[in-house]
C-alpha cells in the first residue's frame, strides 16, 4: 500500500502515544501487511532508535506537545510538567526515522507488547461450563441469551422479548495479567476489565435493579440509563448506585486503597460508615485498613485512559506507575533506592509497546537508570 512517508509518520506517532482512531489503526495495519513496511515499523518503534532521535531534537518542547494533546480531549491544562517530562513523539522525529539512514539500525526482537505471560486467555465461567475467550470469534447460547465473542469483546443479546426468567443466572469473567477485555451486558452497558480482574454479573437483568460485582481488579463502566432500574456496582463490601454514567472502579486487594473516579454523570458511593455523592472529576479514596473515605478533585480522563490502551499519568508517585506495569506485564521491579518510589512522574505512552520500550522511555526522560534482566527490572538513581 502506497502512502506518503509524512502520513505514515503521523500514524506511527499516534500509535506510540495511543491516539490512533479505529480508522487510522486499520490504515496502519493495511500498510504493515507489506513485509518491508513491517521491517521499517519495527525499527522505528525500537526504543534505541526513536529515543536516540528524541535526544537530537533539542527544540522539541514536550510541555507544549502534551498541552495540545490534552486540549484536544477538551480537558483543562494546568502547569505540572516541572516534575517530569511526557513521552510524546513528535511527527518530525517519526518522519526522520523513515529516512534511508535509519534502516541500518539494529532491529529489536521484542518490541511490541507480545511479552509472554502465563496465559493470555480470558476465562468465562457459566452454569454450563467454562470457556476460554480472546483468541477467536465464538457464538454461544445461555438460555434465551446469545453471546457473541471476539478477541477484544463479549456481547450479550436477548433472543426473544417474551422470555420470562424465574431466577437470576450469573456469569463470571476473569482477565489474566496483561490482558484488557470488554463486555457489553444485556442492557447495553459497556464494562472494560483491566488486567487481573474478576467480574460477576447476571446474564439478564430481571429484578428491579441491575446489580453486578467487581470481585477483584479494575473496571470502567459506561452505564445505559434506565430510571426504573438503578445500576448497582458491588466491590469490597461497598456499593455504587447509578442511573446512567461513566466511572472507574479500581479495587485490587493487594493495594492499600480502592479508587472510585467519576468521569461523567453522578454516583452515590455507599460505604460501611458513610455515603458519598460524587460529581464529575471527583475521586473517592477508600482506605483498606479502616474503610475511611475521602474525596479529592482529579482529571477523570487520567483514570479512563487505560481502556483505550494508553498509559496516562500526571504527577503520580513512581510506585503507582510501577505497580500497574508489574500487573500488566508479569514482571518484578526492584528499587535500589527506596526513595525513588515516592518521586513524582508523568507519562503518556501506548500500552501496546513492550515493557522494555516503556522502561527505556522512562529512563531517557527521568534521572534514573534501569537494568532489565529477563522479567526482573532494577531501578537506580543516576
């Protein structure tokens, strides 16, 4: 497929920053069908190639680049880049990498995020048995419900509107390390499940409320509005009541806190000792040790980016970023200097890159050294 190098450089830039639209992704995939184009692409995304080129562009202003990116999403921009740089590859660098001189650079054999983990299969558990999802398209039937699956999504649809259910029938969806999956429930609500998440839900909502359970992990909800059937999310002995809205629940048992972040609409968070109503761009922080709940103002987009395959952090402790990377890539990270855990970092980069490429980007833009040996990563101050 013939495309101008500048157009390809734009597509590759958006790939690296996780900003490709579905149409652009299809265009890039078509271009990559040519083996020679694939060879060029692999050399460009090699961290040793593109990060070296970044160093050469002295006049590149990453603050302005990130400001433009945030403004495009309609979110206010605040000055916060004094703590760290943001990984945004300018089109000029990608265009330069498409020049003839780059083709002699060594090619990495482990560039894209196909790092082997224990399992890449999503497990669906039903009353009829268990099914491995995520590798091929599958059609299943449970009672009167039709289930359609592909590599990225499971959808439920009713076969007949005249069916009368006598009891709730639950399914359980579990994602392994490093795998993200989407499920569209029978009412049209979309739920994105992050790495190592266990989600239980009815095959069909037949009671006067729509109740689901995040038993472990992280999930983003885009709830279909139904004033007659409130939507209830249960997690760690707490509940969220909504009618129609978008919010994120992060409830990993190995973390110190649960986080509930509202992006759009309104929700009521019901705890053991108190209830809190959230408005957009508010986040509830729930302490695991005493169930204390606090609310702070955040930018909701930062906590929804993962569902679109983007790592997006703003002035976060390094340890927060590392814990997500450990969960996604099944790696172990060690700190030679423990105070590094609390240093503030900011990052915007595609989740489709390998962990080696992501850590190389962090190393290039922050005052730390990184040593990678197999699945072990050691962080050191420079």
